[in-house]
C-alpha cells in the first residue's frame, strides 16, 4: 500500500508548488484537484455555458461536468491536463478561468462528481494496479477539501498557509514569471474573493483535528519542501512503529491462544501464510464434476479420496455439508474441478431446503455428475427422485455404489442397475476400494473444455459482473447501453432472457465480462418448468461473478422479490452494486417515497454503492465503472492481523460485550482468513450476540471501508485447557 499525502490551503499559499516538489523528490504521483475544477470551468464554457452570467444554470453545469472527457496528468515534473483531447494546461491558468471557476467549485453536485474522480485516482495510485503512474508508491494530492472530505484517511494531512501579504506576493511572482502583467488591486480582489467564495463550501483557513498546520510566511520554497518531507518521513516512521507494535500485540494474543483447546481446523486457519480468495477453488476453464446424492451416502468421503487428503468435512451424521464447495483435482493427467454438495432431499423446508437448492445449482453448473448411492441401503424414493432430476438436467452421469467394503457386498451394488443409469461402480470411499474405476468412468464423460466454468486466464484478468434482478427491470437494456449496440434481445414482455448471456465489453479502456441473466420471479423451490432452470442458472451466474449488479425499477415500489434477490447476492458472498434504473420515469413525489423505501427496506445493504441511471437512454451509465471498482476494492480488502487485533482491542475496551448469565464473552484473537468476500474469524471465550457482531461489522466498515462487500464474521468459542 502506497503513501497518500493530502495538502490543503488558501490560494497563493504555495501548496501547489510545494506538493509538486515533494512528489518529485519522493517519487510519488501528483494530483492537482484545483486544476480539475479549472478544467471543468474551461469545459463548461467550451460547451456553450456562460459562467460569467448572473443566472447560470446549475443543472446544465452539472450535466456538462458529468460528461467531461478529462485526463489528469500525474507526473509532478509535467502535470498536463487534457480535456477532450486538448492540452488545456495553459488555458486553465488564464485570468478569465480563474475569475469564473468559483461558479463551478461552489456547485455541490459538481463537487460530488469531481470528488468521486479524485478518490478514484488516489486509490489507484495508492494500491498500484496496472496503469498507475507511481506503480503503487503513492500520491501527493492538493486542493480544497482534500484533507477532510476527499482523503480523510490519508497517511499525512497538511494545511499549508501563509500571511495575506506573503500569498499576494507569491501570486504576483507566479504571474510575472509567466510573462503576464500584474494589477495589484485586481490580484488582491481575485485572491480574497476566491477565498470568500470557496469558504462557503469548504474549510481551509484553519486546521481541523488530525491535520498539521504549516505556516510558510517566513520560509522560502526549499525550506518549506524540506520541512514537509521531514513531516512525511516522521509520519511514515511512526506508522511503521505502530504496525510493529500491532504485530507484537497480535503475536502475544496468538501465543495466549495456546492455553485454549484448539482443533485441527483452528490451527489450519491460524497457520495459513496467505489469505485466499473464496473463489480460488474453482480454477477458470477446467471441466466441472459435481458429486451428488442424498444425505450421508459418503459424498464428502469420496471427494476426500479423489483429492488424496482430508479437505471436505466428514462426520457420521446427515447434513454436515451444507454449501457446495469446489476443489481443484487431478486424475490420470486430467485436471478438473470437483464440487462437493449437501444432501438432496424431497419436499424439505428451511435449512434443508437451502441445502437441496445448492445441490441443484451444482448440477446446473457442472459438466458431468457422479451420483453416489448407499449400496447397503439400496434404492430409496429419494434416489429415484434424484435420478429423475438428473435426467431433466441432461448432464452425463456416473453411478457410484458406495460402502461396498468387500467382494461379498458387490451383489448390493448390482441391484442398482434398476436405477437405469448404466453400470453401478462398486466403491468404498472410506477405504479407496474401486475409486479409480469410478474416476476413469468420470474422465470418459467429462469434456476437455468446460461449458460452464468461468473465462480462462487467456482472456486476461476480466472482472466478472452479473446483471440480476426481477423480470423487466432493464438488465438487457443496461447491457446494450454500456456495450453501445444491441447485444441481447430486449422486449417489454417480462422474462425474455432465459439463459445467462456472457458479453466481453470494453469500458474506460478495460475489458469486463458482463453476464445478463434471467429475471428472478420467485424462490427456486416455488418455480416450475423453464422458470425453475432459469432461476438455477441465474444463481450459477451470481456464483460465477465477482460483482452482482442488482437492478431496481424505481418507477415502482421496492418489492419483497427485490429484497430477496439482493439477499441472494449477499448469501453468495459476492460484491454488490445497486442500480436505480428507469430514473427518467421518476417524479419528485416518487423520489421522496423511494428515499423512504431505501432507508427501510435496504438498510441492511447500506454499504453497497448506489447509482441512478436510465438504461434505455444511456443516462449516467458512465457511473457504473466507478461503482464496480469501489465494490471490487471492498470485496478484496485485506486487514493485516496486527492491525485487526489492535482495532478490535480498542473497540472491545471502549464497548465491551454485555454480560450474559453473569459472564462477559471476550475476543481472544482475530484473523482474516479469506478475501473475496472478506471473512474474519473471532476466537472468543463465549458466544457473541448477533447485535454485538453487527456492531463489530459496522465499526470495521467505518475503519476499513469494505464498500460494496458483505463481511462474513465467524465466531469460534474456545475453552481453556484443563490443567493436569
């Protein structure tokens, strides 16, 4: 993570020159946010808006800025500003632009739009993705609100100021150096008027808490640069010391866990060197083999046998496996993905219904299936139902007759011919007997190229985006709008889209994989016929995506089904972006009601980016990429273990868990065991109430962001070892 330096101050204080010099000496990017406002003023006048008029149309100014094709140069030695292909670096410094820029800078909608752009640039330079100027070293950003609104979490926040006389003298010197005439009275009026105008929407004359004041009235430029660099180096050293102390604290807490009873899974989590992404188990492009069957027939045992190690949880109790889990596997030189599933049962409710649904989704998202049947029990009605479901799916099937531990039991396996799936392969998953024959048969029906797996690495690091929602909310229209062509069929008849449609689309110079899905009408278990399989395929598309964009038709009230679709995304652990579509059909009364509905019905996903657009006309579809980037960043956020434990120690000390039964549960240690989505495991002395877990999640979001991402918090209650 690179360093972020934020510098604010009044006009003429020298903050721009100092920021450029500091960025150049430290090898950082340089962002002049003031130049963005001047470029916006230049662009508005280019589009025909007279900013000097008394009755400037604020809405027109906002629309112009939102469509401004701006490219900010970040090289401190040559910070060029290009707008619509024109280098405007010199033009935006003209006195006329300086005289009208406040009209743009005091427009709150414009400030919000440019603030989003500024945060995006800062994030890119601090994290160092491909295409960043500094390569992740960091950025020096200067301008209004930079220390309080744009980058309040910057590593170093400075307010550079100077006396009025010093500021006027420096501004005059800049103009003379540029070969321009200096009118002292006009210059004084311009500088002070700009301070007065900007002060209506920004605070930059006094240093807020946490911001260091640097008065440069009696310092020349080299002295100021040296002083600022010393402040930055001191802050970096203090941060390194703080991180080291956090790590020592975490190590002490981890050592203290040795006094508590930990199982093998606990130790595996604690000893992991790297934090994996949740979807790393599904290797892109590999054929997918799903293991299906009713509860407790030995599916997870067979998966462990295939993998050659105990990975899937196995217990002699039905229903231990609930979610479907993917693992990379290999047999006879063939690499593939094997999917372990929960048991499938008929007409079950509650959690068992959700487990069965996951198994059905696994079938829909597989290339071939191994059906596991307990040969010692024989064919049950549930087995027969599973066979009928598999036939409807059209997937090729290998029948594994499990629990045949000796040759004497092979007669039990022969009875399974009656299922009509061909030869039943006798196998003992527990002892490994016959497992090779089952895998050979599976390799014979498994295709070389998967028809369901996500894009292969050859397509590059494409982010996968699923467009989901109720029927007729505009998913296909949005796909066509961002693609700039009619890629998919759009019709007013709800339910036009049945199968997920994959399209690679270039946005903002990058390629993205968008998946258009069928509208989800109702719960999977309540669907019938084509709708049933469309819902299953939509669930699979969500699982395959990194971000789910849930579209809401805001011309109508938010429905229970909208909330259910959003919950489906959260349950799948995918990043979330909410889109209010058909905004062009919304009047003032409906906007007021929508605000109320959002506050009450969508409060549980207030962390998701929320944008308004009209897919049919393309209005504001350019905002989608920024929302997707924010969601992906939140989804992949990683908190260092030392920082996480220090933070939880602080909030636990300030707000301890309420007493329960005379005891107070305490967090012993915390670690983030996964990203994409973020999953944090807390080792505690007692069960944590749901309300306290929500409190922890809220504070984590306040401190670390996690924008657009669900956070999964697991609690492991552990007791002290008994002394012998």
